C-alpha cells in the first residue's frame, strides 16, 4: 500500500454499523477535521488512517495485541484496552493487501508466543518443541519414514548427537546458543536519564520469557517485553513492581546493576 492509498482512507458516512462522533481523532490529536471520526469499543475516537498506522506500528514492533494508546481525560493514563482484530479490521478499513499482511504477522507472532517451532533438518517441516528445557526434539514424520526414532537439536538444527534430555547443547561440534553468547559478551551502555547507570550490559534476556531485548537509552530504566508484555527493570532484572519497592524509575536500584546473564530464562506459560 502506498502512502497516497493510506491518506485516501475514509469511512462511508452511510455505514450504520459504525458510530460516528463529533470529536478529534484521539490517536492523532493534531490531525485535521476533514476525516470522519468513529468510536472504538473503548470509547476513544479514531480515523481509519490513524488506526491503521498505530496497529501496523505495533505489528512491526513484534506486538500482535492491539492496545488503545489514547489518554484517559481523568487520569491522563493510557487506556490500554485491547481491541479485537475483527474490530480493527473494520474500523481501520483494511484493504485486501493490508488484511493479508496483518493476518500473516498476527499468526507468526502468536506462534512465537505460544509455540516453539523449529524446522526439522530431515523433512524440513515445522516441529513444535514442547519441553523448553530439552534441546532434543523428536520428528514424528522422520521417525515414521525411517522406522526408528529421529531426533534433532533445536539449537544447531542437526541430527541429535549424545545423551538426552539436555538443556545446554548436543555433542555436535559448534553447537552453541548464540543468544547466550551475545548476552555473555555484549558491551556495556549507559542510561542517561537514570542516575548512576553508566555501565549496564547493553543486551538482556527478559526475566520472564527469555526474549532478547535492548534499551533505547531514553526514558526510565524499565521496559516492556515485546513477547510476554511483562515490564521489568533493565538494570537489576527484577519485575518493575518488585524493583520499585526499593527505588524509583530514575533512581539507582537497591541491588545495583545485575551482571551479564549466563543463562536464558525459560517461559513457563502454563
């Protein structure tokens, strides 16, 4: 979709399935008054253009839950209500091309959150890794084709070698966890707006799900994981509510800067 295509988006004023309101677009308060404004289920007003842009930006950041960013007038806090995809599709007036993009991204991101999928080196099909503490994965297709158990390493993606189960590596040469190597050897960085933080590891694994994240060096020391949506302190690696019991968003953590991580947390979803 071109920029011109998105700029031309508009609602049908005769569409009785939408609730039109005489308010400014609350996702883009600086927008003009030319476009029709519709009300979302949370009560905030949007245009098709602003809703498309916001939701697409969320997908591009790895988030498939569409949360309203509008500020509530009474509290000046973000609304945060989750819009369903059917609602977004309708009020964003998504084109056929946009729907295909949105639905593919949503499926990919949801699979990443709820399944650990790897490509079997034997048959090249996706296999779900159910036990996240075991790198050895059995492929049922290759097992049936070969009439014997076929397992591969979901870290180096080669036929399994050595004892199992195992969580660190198999016995194939060069089988290493590259994300763990990055964590162990990353450079340090500073957080200019957080007092006393000038030598913090620049890359962290989320303490809840293990997602590899970086801090953009703006704002406070806490970040929200794009995968599990948990907020944690980039400095001490505690969940934000725990960290803030003994410090503030811009003050040093009571336990100081956590060292480089030497293991990646496993997400216990159930």
